[in-house]
C-alpha cells in the first residue's frame, strides 16, 4: 500500500510595501480613513502632508493615459508634481487619473484622487463624483461610495444607477432595492440600465414576482428593445426555474447577439435540460453569430451530461478551428476534460489537461475527478501533490470532497485525517455541509465511528445526507442500537426520510 504526502505546504516569502510617503492628517481623520467629507476639507480638518521621498518615474502627462500600458501609484504621481497647489492640478489630468483608477481600483488611489478633486472643486462636476463613487465600489469600500453619493445634490439617472450598481457589486442586494425605491420617489426617471440593475437585484434576491413586474415595466416603457435588458430577463426567468418563459423571452428578442444564445443555453443546462441546450447550439451554428468560449463550454457540458462522446469530439474540433487554445479562458478545456472523463476516455482527458497552458483550480479538480471516476487512484493523489508543487494551487472544497471518498473506500485513515486537519486550518468544515458529510463517511468506513459521531454532534448544520451518513456508519460498524436510536431522533427532528435512510435502517435490522 502506497503512502502519499497529501499536502505540500511550501513557505512563501511575503513582502509588504507601505505607503510611507502619504498621510491624511486631521483631528477626526486617521491615516487609514478612506471617506473624506467635503465639509471637513472646508473646515480645514485635514491636509495632505509629504513624508520621505521614494524613487520615482520621470513625469510625463502621458503617464496618466490609459493607452500607455503603465500603471503608477498616486503617490508617485503626487511626488512628481513640483508643488501641491490647486493651480497645479489640472481638471483634465484628474479626469485621466480617475479613468486609470477604474482600470486598477485601489482604496489608496481612490482616496488621494478624492483629495485632489476636493482641492480643485471637481466634486461639483457630476461625472467626476460618479466616477469616484464607482472607483470606491470597485476597490471594495462601499461605505465611502455611499458617503460620496450622499454629498451629491443634483443627482441624475447615471448617479443613481452608479450607486445601485455599487450595491450589487458589494453583495448588498437589499440596499440596492432601497436605493431604487428612493430613486423612484425622487422622480428622476429611469433608463434601460436602471431596469437591468433591477432585474439583477431581483435575481439575487430570488424575487420572481418582482422580476415579472420589471418585465412589464420594460414593455410599457418601450425599453425592451435594449438587448442587454432582454438577455438579463432571459437569464432571470431561467434561474427562477421558469424555462418556458425564458424561451418565450428569447424568441421575442429581435436582434439576438452571442450573449442571447449563451443565456438560453446556460438556462437550459441550469434547468437540467441538456437536449434543449444542444438544440439551441445547433440553431446558433446556422445563424450569423459565431460560437464563443461560453457557447462551446455549454455545448460540451450538454454532450457530457448526455454521454454523447462523438458530438463532444465534433465540438472539440470546432473549438480548435475557432482558436479556443489561444484564449486565456480555460473553461472549454475544463469542459473537455470532464467530457472525456465521463465517457471513460481518460487518456484523451489527460491529453487535453496537459495542453492547458494556464491551468486554474477547476482544471486540476476536473482531472482529479476524472482519474477518480475511472479508478486511477494513484494518479489522483499524485496529481494532488503536483497541483500544490507545480501549479501552486491549494485544495478547495471540491478537491477535498473528491479525495475523501477515495480515502473512505480504500480505508486510508492517515490521508483522510490529513485532509481533515487541512480543512480545519482553512476553516472549511463549519461552512460546508458537503465536506462534513464526507468526513463522517470517511471516519465511519475507516472503523472510527467515535470520530464520526463527534463530528456529527459538533455541528447544527445537518441535512438528510448527514443523518444518513451517521446511521450508515453505525450500521456498518454494528452499532445497531445507536443506529435505531439515531433513526428515531431523526424522525423526531422532522428530517425528510429518503430511500437511503430506509436502506440504512433496514440494514441494521438485519444485524444479528
């Protein structure tokens, strides 16, 4: 029996560069504060002060242009300026810099751009304020986005759309709906972008009725001609489980683009209808639109679900002609690995995997799942070690739930315990019931039912699989009394009794 070193944890030297040459100083603002009020500036409560100089790049105006392909920090920009007076900060320069911030948003760059805007009074310019709001949002500082929005007085539709988009971007869906309600009360009007954002918020909140209402408003306002709005409605209906309405919406879109086709194909797959996904892919091949990475991935996934190896190979050939190998996106290659693995052509799957230049964690997981499903146990563990050493990827939840069943079937207690320790250090166990269930099953099959019982009792996030795994564990280890007791307790808790539970309970009744 081979023993694998499951986890290689190489030491990495992490260096940190502090922004030593910039500070915000004032009676109510700390150096780490990112939200700066114009009132504080007017009262003289902060100032930009210079610290030790750092090496800088030669200053040119083109340094700020988006086409120069060189990003610099705001600290370097301000060090390059001869003086920090308002007359030296030109409005056009600031606008260019904010565009640069949008390309690579950081809180510190957004903060200093905000300071510069305050100095020259550029916050009165609505587009500048809106752009700064967006920079803060993309940098993850939603609090500053809201603070800046509150200071905008003459808000137009674009400003309202920006704060709603910022709310959605930071997963504040209820806040997004609140802003939309305020926007309606302010009677500033709305456009197709507003409706698009409302559809997105409804989708995230699983509010199907509200999504239907937005569809009605789109029809009445005559904005359904916006193809982005139509595509969003296709996606919304599909993800709410109404594939029929999604198809009707798709047929109503007059000028379909590749996103329209991809939306209906993904919607079909989401609703477990791979045949329909392939139907739309075939229709797309006869249209004027050319399949892209998403289209190919959907078609390959549908072929994989149906076990259509020949069709999948044809789509593989089409993808090569369209140049998917030259793309930095690896979704097509990952789908091909899964296709060949599920069709038991593991050599072809490994060939595709080895051809991927920039593998992501999904690539490694797909190949490991392929090896596992085809009985290549040694290769699974070898690939796990290779992923961490060569690929520099750490296992995620999918990796662990792929490896643990192998440890359970082969009774590899040491490897399973190492995975458990890794999951504890990464705080994965409490957040993922699927991982907990796999650990319970692994310990039970390794004849360590006490450890499985400890895991089962330590969590409140149990599902039917958790109960089934523990009952089966008791049964397999001949703890028939405990199995019966847990079965009765499950019924008292009101958990759904599945066929697996019945099978496990019938098993312990047959024990001598």
